[in-house]
C-alpha cells in the first residue's frame, strides 16, 4: 500500500499482530482490573494548595495513580477527607448577588 504525500509516494507499513494473540485483551489490560479511585470527575486543581477540588489528590498523585500499589492508594485515600475539608474552609464564594453588590 502506498500513501501519497504531495508529489512523492511513501510505502506505508503497518505492524501486524500475530494471529494467535487477540488484540482486544491487550488494549483493555488496565481497564479489566478494578482500581479503587476517589475521582468524582470534578477535575480542577486549586492553585493555592495544588489539590484537586473534586478528590483532594495532587497532580502527581493523579498522574501516578495507576502505577501505585493498592497500599499506597489506600494511604493517600485516608488523607483525602481532611484535604477536601480544608479546601472548602479556605474558599469563599465570590460570585452571585453578594459578589455583584460587594456585600461581605
């Protein structure tokens, strides 16, 4: 098979998987295992603390979550309720009617 790029043609070679190995199980290897996660799909990082407003994890913890052991994940999850509660205590809502009128 050849694919045309401008005036030249280049051979297109696709790696082929051996016919005896199914591709789908390889692609879904991570999703087939249940991994505990505190994620609630509200992914916003607080710039002051570096914690996610939804789950309380840091960006490093979020990024490395799948590579952590179950014990590491459980240790982090034990600290999350305190993190999230301090996030909400530090923040004051700035919008709404009070924000527009300058009422404190």
